[in-house]
């Protein structure tokens, strides 16, 4: 096992690039294991497609990108917390149940906020397109 305790190691570009690789691996694992990530991916594609078709402003793109990032961030932390919980206690445990439910609640908050932002930014130009 690697010794992870050396906090005073000098700066290394190679190590920074390796960290990026670890982060990409994390995203891949989230996509492979977490079905909710597929839902987020479908929603993200729909939002980006909608933004392009409706030609929304730069300010609206900022809101949409932040909303999508918020959901992905919440889902990533939720997935990591779930994996840690399953590793620590695979059997039924009331504390684990609460921890997982709280993490899931965080995703719900992010998703509701993102949906509201999506409706507020894409809704009006979509209605204009329809009429
Ligand atoms: N070890 C456990 N002890 C007690 N309750 C648990 C345990 N594991 C999961 N749960 C309960 O089941 C719920 C779903 O847990 P799970 O790990 O399947 O997460 P999920 O992400 O909601 O499911 P999915 O695998 O579909 O993404 C949790 O929110 C929690 O209430």
C-alpha cells in the first residue's frame, strides 16, 4: 500500500496530471455504477440541446451550467458516501440508513433547484418558439 502521509512532497506536474486522471476515473466509476448518473446525463444533454436550439444568453448559460454542475457535484458526493457506507457496513444499520438518506436529500435539493433554473431560463424562450 502507498504511504499517503507525505504532505510535504514538492510540487510535481506529473502528480497533478495523475490527480486529473484519478478524477476522470471517479467520473467513469460514477457513470458505470450509479444509474442516477445516467438520468443526470440525459437531463444535461437535454438542457444543453435546449440552450443551443433556443439560443439563450451568456447569462442564462451561466445559470444552466452552474445548475448542472450542482447536480453532478451532489451526485458525486452522494455516490462516494454510499460507497463508503457500503464498505464500512454492508449489513442493515440505522445510522448508515440516515447517512445515506441525508446524502440523497442533498441530491434532491440540487435537482429541484436545477429544475427550477431550467424552467426559468428555457421556459420563456420555449414558449416564444411555440407561439
Ligand atoms: N446498510 C444499510 N442500512 C440501512 N439502510 C440502508 C443501507 N443501505 C441502504 N439503505 C437504505 O436504502 C436506501 C437506498 O440505498 P442505496 O445504497 O441503494 O442507494 P441509492 O443510490 O438510493 O440506490 P441506487 O443503487 O438505485 O442508486 C438508502 O437511502 C437507505 O435508506
